C-alpha cells in the first residue's frame, strides 16, 4: 500500500498524467530512431556527392522549414485536435523515412526532409498545447521539464549506436539501417498515439482566425516575452556554430575534451531541470526566465574571456541556461488562450525563427573581423533581451502567475 502511495506521489510530483506518459513514450521511440542518423546526415550527403555548398544549403533549408512549419502545425492541432494532429505529423515523417530509404540521390534526400521535419517541427505547438490541456498551471513547468529530460535520453544513447552502424556497415548502408529503424519506430509511435491518447471533443468556433487576428489577441505579456526571447536567441544564434571553432581552433582544446565539455553542459542542464521546474511552478516563472536570459548573455562573454583550462565554467553556464526553459514554455502555455493555444504557440515560434535566420550569417561576417567579435556582439544582443524582459515583465508576469 505504501509503495503504491509513493508511486502515486512521484507521478503527481513529475506531472505524469496519462496523456503525458503516452507523449513521453512517443518522443522516446521517435527520438531513438532519428538520433541514430540525424547527426551524420551531412557526411551522408557528402558521400552521395553533395558539395560543401549544397550541405550548407541543407542546413539553412532545415532552419527555414523548421520555422515555417510552426504555425501550420499549431493550426492543425487546434483544428483537428492534438491526437489526430500528432498522429498525422508522425505519418508524414514516416513517409519521409521511406523516401530516404528508396533513394541514393542527395537532391531527393534534401527534398525528403520536407516530410521528415513534419514531426520535429510541426509537432511542437501540438505538444505544447497537449501539455497545457492536460496539466494545470501548478504543474506545467514540471511537465516541460520531464519532457526536456526525456528528449535528451535518445541524444545520449543513440548517436554512439549510429556511429557503430556507419563504421560496421559503411556510411550508406549504415544510414539506411538507421532510416529503416526510424520508419519502424515511427509506425510504433503512430500505433501508440492513436491507440492510447485520450482527448475530449473540441469545438472549432475560432478556426477562421488568421495570423493577424492571432497577433492582435496575444496578451501583452506574451508579446513582451517574445520580444525578449527574439533578442536572446538572435544573440545565441550569432555564436552557436562558432563555439566549436573557438574552443578547438583558438583555445587548442582536443576533440575528446570538447566532447567532455559538451557532456558537462548536458549533465548540468539535466540536473537542473526538475528542481527549477518545481520552484517555478510553486513561486512563479519570472525569476527563472530572467536567469536563463542572463546566462544567454553571459555564456559567450565567459567563453572568450576564460583561458582554456577554465572553459568548463563556460559550459556549466551554458547548461544552466536551461534552468528557465521549462518556466518559459509553461508561461507561453499559461498566456495562450486554450481555444487557440496551438496557433498562438506556432505563431510565437514562427516569429522567433524568422528573426534568428540571418544570425549565423552575421556571425560569420563578424568572425572574419576577429574571433571575439561574434561572441561579444552576441552577448550584448542577448543582454538586450534580458533587459527588455526585466523591465516589461516586472508587473505583468506576477499578475499572470496568480
């Protein structure tokens, strides 16, 4: 009896409602398939004959598609319900894996990404909305925290297995094994979600609202968060692809040591998720979001300011940036009206994505002037985001948390 009570208490503490458990199962299955091969895709394209320019275009193409898919994903989640939308996105991604399996043309592989990204990009607003629908305000940060941890399990486990497949069977055959596993796992996730999600019938009285109407009906507090988030993410995107170059080429850190630093960052993030989410649900979102925005500004400055032997401090700071992420996501859901929640979330990420698209290019131009330039400028821009949120949220966030 006591064991059952403890399990029930733990489930309640971790916000493990029925639909959340189904979602976590789907995320684990799909993630284990994709992480077998997704990080090796540039090498696969190279083997298939793609040029360096084409591989770079693939990276930009993914960023643009990821951004553009957000709002349609939210619209579909509102129009057809979370369950049907998530199953549909999963089905489209499965078709993408099938395209990957049936071709050895790098051009068709890149086009197949339009299908594959339907899950990872279109599903985000639906996942946020599902968490918002199933958890109250006092559990949402915890729900997002558990989801974030669960999504990282495949990142830890699957890439080494994928590397083994490519080493054992060759790049092309190894990738095709990964695509096949993804297809099978996607079918398993489709069954899991279609069979076990529980969803109440939804009304569709608001479905004809367009993007302009969604923007006008967004609460002022959510617009303020979006503005601050755009500054913070633009500054981060300015430096993201140059971190490895700075650490290895400029600081002289080995590849193995860089991997260890990255692991330290992830371990720090995972360790902080649960306690930060617990306190954010109990005492309010704002302090944790402020910490996250502050660390977005500090990380690039610490990175260029510390000698190589102290870089661990910078990567721990990068891990601590995640402390406020469950709180930020929960606040978005808190502020989004339930009847248009999917579209509001999709619109939020559409705007943020569009704003950050030019950042890596600007970072490259600054890098040519000197390796410190992208990091100093990126830190300054992220600091503006912190300042914007600190000033604008002083009253509105406290009101929304009540």
